[in-house]
């Protein structure tokens, strides 16, 4: 595909230390605690629907890319905020002051998760789509029409349409897409760098492809953007639950993620450098705040959303040190604990990914099952790693029929669609079957998936 598109083109809307891993056959040892079957039982008790769906059917949930399970702590925190602190902010009575406290604590928690510049750098919104549209409209006020915007070729449409809209309004000259390697799923960094020039206003990329699981070298992309004075924006929706996200290390100007992809409820958050919060001007009503993150938040803030994400982040703190009786202090101490938790998750999911791709014992992995084609990387990249997301097709099966077969006969929940992504057409496909693991998934669940696909493949062949 030509990396440049006509600007009038409008696509459809659519823990205080590093983790030491010691590989043994049945578990991953992390700082003296084992991410093994015993610990996973404790983890899964934190998620009310980990073992069975609301109808009572026991199943394997592997559609985490479309939304993770919700931790009990997030649900309890949301419920309490809904009932106890339901009033609007800005008044003197208890419910109003309580709502303000809940919102502030939520901002602090998200800031620690991202190692951001403090609660004043965290903006909330209905969705990442709405946050990115609001950002693109604000940036549009600074454009002259000669600028271009550069994105990767594996973006979700939530990170395409906000920028394509500027082309349709003739506010930019080009929206450019960098190529990615169809075999590895990785962004072609040489090609990408060629697309960026002195007229580039924004470089925007996904932290990881929501279809292929391949990760972007964010640090290098950020350097490319800032070398020409462009803004650097990251869509971290798919990646945020699978490893540390450090905006200081990445060097981004903006980064967005959604709570429902991080064990919480729907609703999203954006990190923005504080100076840009003040410098840029979003669309807003006249009487709304003129400064700080509230300036960017359209309408009344939802305190329950802040409470829920705080609950999810409390869960991650617990995950890093389940026996601790003293929670870490908000700020750098809690940020270090959250990094430890996400490094633990990353290490465990790396082992799951290897089992899924390579197999276990006599069970063939995805890359070896007859008639099954895995799209993108067939391994865990040594430097970048990968998110535990796998897109595939099985010869002789329609994607939706295969998804239904896995659910009806094997009680395995997987996706079958296009995932609002640019990726499927690059492989001359409309849809893929996609499985996405999370850290509460077990090795036994990975083996159930492989057993099912091996059986279905043998039946067809």
C-alpha cells in the first residue's frame, strides 16, 4: 500500500527492582514468588468471572484484546463511588468533597502507573477515540495546511480517523502510513523515518498492534518525531495490560489507554505533558475550567470511573507483593511497585506466548498445526518482546464458524472480526480469528486451546 493517502480520504469510523526470571518446567519465579498454579489461583479469585461466565458456564476466556475481565477491586470501588460520592464537584458538602477526592486519587494512580508528571497531567474521557478526536481538533487550530501526519500501518481506526478528519478538512497535506513487515509484524523503521520530515506535525503509533501483538520501538519512534519538532502520540490501549508503560522513558507528548483493557470499566485516560495541556486549546464550553486537565474534559467528570481505575491499580500493587501489609506511598514508591507488577506479568505472558506458538509436549503450537496460518510474528522478539495476541486462520473454516465451534464445543471464547484495524487487508483478508491472553489465563487454558485447534485441524484434514 502506498504509505501516503489523499487528505480527503476518510476511513470508516470505526517493585522496586527488576524481575529476575528463572525458567523451570511449570512456573516462572519472580523475586522469590512463583507465578505458578498456586499463585494463579489467588490471582483468579481477584476476578469474579475468571472461572465461569455470568450464566455459570465454565469457559476459557481468550478475548482479552476486546476487553479484559474486571477485577473485584475495580468493581467494588466503582460501586462505592456511585453510591457514596455521587454528587458533583465544587461544593462544600461531604458528597461533593468526596467526589473531588476520588477523582484526584484516580489521577494520582494513573500518573504512577505511567510514571507521568503527576495528577495534573492525566485527562479522562469517554473513550480513547473521543480523547484522540479532541486532541486532533486542538492541534488543528495550530495548522496551516502544509503539515503532514505520520502513523504506522497497523493502527486501530481510533488512531486513524481523528487525523484523517484533518485531511478531509484540508488542514493537513498528507496522512502517511509506514510499512510493516508482513512476516514479523514489525514496523519498518527505515521506511518510517523516511516519511517524517520538517513538515511533520504529529507522529502517532500504537504501542502494540491489537491484531498481531507486535510491539513498536517507541523510544526510537519518539526520537524520530522530536528530531523534526513533531508531537509524539502513543495509542497504548492494547498494550497497557501486558507490560510497563513509562511515558518518561518513551518520551511521548501524549499517551492514551482505556480502563476496560486494564481490568477496569469502560472509560479512558490520556497522559499529556502539562505544558501542552496549557498551550493547546480543545473545543469546550465557555464556563468550563480554563486550566489543568479539567480544561480537556467535556462535561461532568465521572468519579466512579476514577474510582474503578484506582481499584484496578490497587490490584496491580497487590500482585507485586501479595503479603505486604503496608501499601506503597503514592508517587515514585507506588510507581516502582507497579512497574514490578507489570514486569511480572510480562515475564509470565512471555512463557504463555511460547507455549501457544511452539506447543507443549506432543501438542503442536499454532505455528505447526496443519492448515493453520499465524499472521505476523511466530516468535517472541528478543528486544521488543510481544503482546500475547495471535491472529490466525484455519484452512477450510470461515473465521466466524471457527469461533462458534470453539465456543459451542470447547467453551473457548475468542474473537472473529476485523478489530477496527488496518491490518487484515494487508494480508488480503477481511477478518481473522484472534486470541489474546492475559496474566490470569493459565498454562492449562493455553493447552486447551491448542488441543481444540489440533483436533479441529485433524478433523478437516
